[in-house]
C-alpha cells in the first residue's frame, strides 16, 4: 500500500484499492474453507473444524478491535464525537465475533444484514477522515470493516448458514433500538454517531438522498427493502 501525497486517506486511491483487493482475496480463501468445514446442519451442532476456526476468528476480531478501541481512549486521541463505540459497525464487530464463536442464529442474523449492507457501504464509500496507511485510523477502519464482512461471507457462502424472515424481523428490531438510542445520545451530546443527525463530512451515498431528515427516512426504506431482497432468495423454497 502507498501513502497519498498529503499523507491523508483518499477514496479510490492506492490504499483504498489495496484494501478492496484484500477483501476479494479474503473472500476467495474463506468461502472454500467454510465449504470444506460444512456439516449437513450448520449451527450449534456444526463440526469441530468449523467451531475451532470460528472461535479463533472471533478471538482475532476481539484482539484487533479491543486494541484499536483502547487507542481511541488515550489522552490526545479521545473525543466524544468519535471515540465511543456507538457506530453501528462498532456493534457489528461484536455480533460478528458472537456469530463466529457460537454459530447462533440471532448473532448470525445481525452479522448477515449489517455486514452485507451497511459494512459493505463502508468498504465502497469509506467515511475515513484520518491518515492513510499505516496510520492507526486506517488500520482500525479497514480491519473492522473487512473482518465483519468476511465473517458474513464465511458463515453464509462458506458454512452455508441462511437467513429467514425471523432473522429479518430480529435484525430490524435490534437496528431500530440502536438507532433510537444513538439518535437520543447524539441530541444530548452534540455528536453524530451513525450519521443519524447529519451527513458525514466526506462524500457518501447519503448525498443522493436529500437533506436531513429525508435522507434518514430514505435510508429506512432502502434498508427495509434491501434486507428483504437479500432474505427472499434463501426462503423461496420454504
């Protein structure tokens, strides 16, 4: 990976393409690996290989994310608008670790819907205001997003876990609770976690959805429809 001239991350610069390349390589490795570990009924009764790898992967996520989260709490790094683990991806890495460790349906549901839509958006339109590689902000951002999406890909196309309409309803309910709590905190603290109160300073797809609050309402509709569309193919035979 290369630094940009100003030492700042630039969307679709060399380091962005390198991260996307890493994403593709990871998927190419994890999908066949998961298929080799499959059992007739993926889930709590999955084989020992899947359990062992899933738990090792979960521990790797915890190791990386607890370390980078601790860095944001250091003197000189702490700021209330960005150091608290209130972004949805800050919750998604915990659910990804939980899904990998337990192979449980509810953990998997959140990882599937959050990972394959909202975290993928982070890969394609990264709201990264920090430095370029090897800055800690760069490593934390891409480490988090890649590990979340890789987990969803491994569990779905590797091990063969599948969402259903119960998973859809559960993910919607949990997301609503997170959004309401985070919006309330933003109003009190003057922050903008989840971009629920304002758009990100960097360009994003939200720029296409109008001003606040219309872009939030548009997001709700898009998410509900998008999640339904990525549920339907797995449930057609039910």
